[in-house]
């Protein structure tokens, strides 16, 4: 954390001191030079900070030193932000605040003295990396690495009842190891977060396969994070000679080359099995693979890892992704562990309530379930005793044997992060439990916090997207929904990971999270304040003048409190009972992110343009009706998302309406996202200045402004997403003049009648298009052919967009399409899928096609079809499916099984019935 502050401060100082509005005053009181010098000092301390951070918990002296460095870092960050705040109002305002400049200079001087004293203290108390390297490598029984090795070794001696929930994965592993006829040496990878049971699964399989003599020799080796290549090769050699010590060469004195030659000689002409447990980096494989000969004997290497990047060393068909256990299997493991000495192994009825609550705290993680089960096995079987266990269960702080090891294993993943990923992960502690995080919003929040700088051709958004991907690859963030490009759209944090980062953030003054709490204490150290379902109870939120980020979720917050957060950079309100923003908001000159999604706020401050640093303005699903004219002054604005809800009922946001933009759009040259804006001729012409635009959504388009749109869009060389909605049903969208066409488009949505019922001739050149949505287009059959050959099109939605009665998909059409949606086709009565068409289609959705009474002809040609959704379709097609062969029992193991969902409205409620069937046996 301290290293993060040093680097963050360096970047912030570079940006802050680039301003010259009040250079004379700040130089007079030595603020500029003082901040810059302090930042340089912290930069020089970075190596010590990284080292000392790594010793926290194990070394009280290092922990105390880092805590004090962190506090000084916060003070210096305050000074840099105060400098930016005082500079933001111009020269006249700076002169009026001369007293504030003097006070800032005094605080800065004290902070620099403290920093010098702490720098001297590290020498005086011997806090040196060189001294720690030897001691830290000792096998201390309390270290997380040692705990991990001990648990891995213990996996060899587990009983069958202690291995639950891996039956399908176990069958796959056995098949790949013993039935695969491929004679080449190949890799198998098992990937998942810490504690999910990777080692338990592969070790149980390893023991059975090794005992079967299917392989000539076998070795089980724990790699761990801090391996050395020579030691790893020695481990492998010793394991291979475990049963024949007499014939083992003296390998302890061998160098790398001798080790490789010895291993190659031993493995030559043999079919061997090697299990590499807990591989953190792909380098481990690259550095030892030369020793593992491939003689065409069918040798196999199994890797367990927390990193999806490491898992990708194996073929995609040989990777197992382990997830936390579902409820039923988690309960089975819990009972097997807790009541293993009982004859029936069942939980007594009077303890089920607390057993389920305790199990819920384990979040399906086998390591946590076994640890808490072992603890409960020693407790009295009374509700009082089990309630005490539930109430005192703290994964991170517990000294109870077994419970603390859960956090030790999970913390390994967090501690392994470089500083730039660690701060991004810790920031995720702002989200409530089980909250679905939207990828784009998280990225914009990270950017607002100043975590990134533009590098070369890469934008901050692209850098942030890469960092988020790395956290997913390391199994620290979980993807719950992907977009049509296969990228994360919604994410969540496993509850135990969230608990750990929340405690870390709170302990280090990074974040305070208040859930349903009526009171809060003021603190100068708090950087991020989050209120989750917080009721003020007529008691104010304390004023925290140095707060940087304020988020409120489903909370009751008085608007006046916002005026107390002077240095705020992020203000994020979501489902908050607030109807207006205070005028004082415009004095938050450091504000970079303003989000008021799903609130009842109707108006933005007229002086919003004073927020010169604002990067994101998000009013989606609020009741904001218009944008103030001063918005044209926000020349740093990168993302503008506005969409007005009509209803004050949070449960009914639809329908929404776009908002008009006042004059001056051409000034916002940094804009990358502009969504749900009402088009007019002047505004469309202004778009020509927005050359960095990547995502554009326009409503109210008609012929008079459409003619200017092609020339405006032609300047947007990086445009990826485009949405056009016509003003009404009488507007004709003539897209043929778009030249050059936006060839980089990945997502396109068109709502309105297309000229001559055809797509423009250039449409077939959109080779990057992945998602297409056409509404009210009045397309004819020949236009479908133009779409069908697009090489990357994954999702296609046609809503009231097709006028013919017959829709045919010929052979070879839509070669990569995965999802097809056909909605509100009043004339459509026959759909036919030719052989070799839509060969990768997974999902087919049919909705409100009243004349389509038969199952589409040739549906048996959709060999990858897994899901068919029917929304308010004619009863005839539903009946034919119901009368067909419905599969009973374990449908998941049946071949060619399709999940059919029949969805319809009934008495104001949306009902769904699910059928599992083989559509190819249903009579057409």
C-alpha cells in the first residue's frame, strides 16, 4: 500500500505541477518546489516500501514504519490535491486564498520533516532488504507459503468423504490421462481461486493413476511462487526416484545443465506423469520443459494454478475451471467434515439454522468449509455454541487453528499483485456484497482516481481494461456476464476476497464501508467513504474535508453533505433518495467522476462548467431533463451518458428518453463516449470535432440532420459502437452516402425505416462487426444475404425489421453467429435453416411472431443449439414442443439436448416454463 502511495503521488504531482495558473503565488510560498521534492524523496524510498510492505505482519518494526510512511504519503497527497484545488479558480481566486497558500506551505513543511526523519529511521533501526532476504526464506511455520505447502501435502491423505463436488471433473481428468490416444506429451490444467480445491482434485486423481501403473513413472511436485529452476528440477528428480533411492544420482551439487541431462536420461523412452502443483507463472514451465522429453509415449503433465494465463499453456480442451461448490455439495462436504465421527454423518435438526448461516459465510469455498467444519467438530452441539462461532467468525483476524489459514491462502493471491493491480483490486472494496460490477463504470472510476497515464498509442481506458483482465485471469475478480465480444460485462468479487480487501482497505485508511449504520465518525485519514443502504435517521454524515471518493448505494443522503467534501474526485450515487444536487457541487474543482444513475435528481447545477477536471458525467436513468449551457466548458470530459427516466418508480425505468445537448458540443474534443443524445442539425455538425469518439448513440435522427452525419462520422477513425434512432416511423434512413464507412465498427444498432428496404452497399465490408440490431427497418429477403457473410458477426437481432413471410438461411450463412433474435415479425410464417448454416449458433430467440406456428424447418442442422427462448409465441409451436420427446432425469448428460424456455405475461407477471428436450425428434 505504501509503495502504491509513492507511485500515485509521483504521477499526481507531475499532472498537478503542469498547471501554471498561479505559479507566482505557489512559488512565493514554496509549495510547488516542496511538493515536487517530497515526491522525489518518496520515489527514492520505493524499493524499501516494497520490501517493508512484504514483511508486514511478520515484522512489527517494518509494519510500524510503513504505517507512518503511509500517513506522510497521505499528507503529501493532500498537499498536491489542495494545490490543484487552489489553482483551479484562477489567479484572482488564488490571491484571495493567500492565507490558505501559507497554511498549505506550513503543512507541507511539517510533512517533509517527518519524511526525512522516517528515512533516517530506516537506517537507524536496520530496516534493510539485504538483511531480510535470508530470514524471509526460512520455512517459518506461520507463513502463508508454508501453510500452502502443508495443505498440499495433506491432500495425499484425504478420505473419500472429504472429497466432494468434483465427480464430473474427476471423470474428465481420468479420461485425459488414461484414455486419450494422443502419443504426444501434453499438458492438462486445473485453474481456480485459492482454496477452491484444485490440489485436492488432482492429487486424488494422481494417486489412482500412479497406482494403476498406466505410466512408467510419476512425480508430484509443489512449485509455489518463489521457486528457482534448479531447485524445481531437483524436486522432480527426487520424486521420480522416491521408490528407488539406491539408483538416484547425487543431484544436490548438479548445475542446471547436468540436471536437465540427468532428467532427460531418466525419462527417455518412458511414459511419465508429472503433477506441478500451485504454478504461479508460466516461466516455471518454460524453464523446465527442456528436461521433460517427448518421445511419443503419451506422457502427461498436470498443472494447478490460480492464473488463467498459466492455464492457457494447455490446449483449451484440456482446461478445467473450478468454481466454488453449489449449495447441495457444500452442505454435503460440511456434514462429512463436521460430523465425520457420527454413524449417519448428518446435522442434528436443532443446529441446522446456525449450520446453514455458518456455511453461507464459507461462500462455497472447500478450504473454508473444511476449516470451519473442523472447528465445529470440537464445539458443543448447542445453538449457543454454534451461534458464538458464527458471530466471531473472522477469516482474516482469527487465531483459531485452521480458520486463519483460509486468509493465508487467499492473501497469497493479493500479495502477489504488482502495486498497480493491487490498488485497482483494493478499490473494488467500495462495492457492496454480491454487487454486480459493470466493467465500463469500474474502469472510469479507476481513471478518475488517477491510477493511469496515457502511454504511447494506448488510452487510459485501454490500459485499465487490460488491468481488469489481469485481475480476472488471476481469479480475483469473477466474470458473471460477457458481452458479444467475449469480454467481461458484469463482474463480482467472491465474498471472502471482498472481506480481505475490505479489511485491508479499512485498516490502512483507504476505505470505510458503512452498511445500515446510523452513525459515522469523522477521520482525516479516510480516502473513500461508501454508504450501503444507509439511513441517516436525521443524523448528518460527518464532514470529511479530505475525502477523495464518496459512493452511496440505496441510501438516504441529504444533498447538503456533499458540500463538505472539498477535495472530492469521485461522487457516485446509485438508487439514492435525493432529488437535487447542491449548487456548492460546482466548487469541487478536483471532481473527475459524477455519477447519479437511477436517482430522482431532475436538474444539474447551472455552473457545472466550472468542474474543469470532470472526465465522466453519468446521469443514466435519472430524471435530469436538460444539460446546462455551461457544460460546453468541460474540455476534459471523456464520457457523457445521459438518459432520462419518465417514471419516479425505481421499479419501472422504461421507457426512457434522450436529452438535447446545448450549443458548444464541438468544444468537448476529449469525448470518447456520447450516449442517448437528441440529434439536431447543429449538434450533428458539431460531432465533426470529436475525433476521439468510440461510442456514439443518437436519437431523433431525421432527413435534415442525417445528411450531415456521414461527414461527421468520417472524422471518428476509432469509432467502435454506433446507435441511430429515427425521430418517428415516417423518417427514412438513407445510409448509402456514408463514405468512407466506419469500417472499425464492432457494434451497430439502427432503429428506423431503411431506404428502399435495403442495407447500404458498403455494409458487406464491415468485417469487424460483432453485434447488429435492426429495428423497424422493413428489410426484404435480399438484404439478409448481405449480412450473412459478415465474418465476425456473433449476435444478430431483428425486431420488426423484416417484411417477408419466409426467412431462409442458406448453406454457409452466418459462419460464426452465436445468438439470433427474431422479434415482432408480423408476416413471418416460415423459417428455414439450411444444412451448414449457423453452425455455431448457441441461442435462438423467437418473440411475438404471431404467424410462426411451426418449429423452424431444418432446426436439426443447428448442431450447437443449446437454448431456445420463446417469448409470447403462438400456442401451436409451444404445444408441438411439449408433445415431443421431453427428457427426464439427468438431461445435462444427454446428447443434443436443448433448453427451451417458454416466457409469457400472465396477470401482470412474467412467467417462465423450462423444458429440456431433443428438438430434433420433435415432429415438424
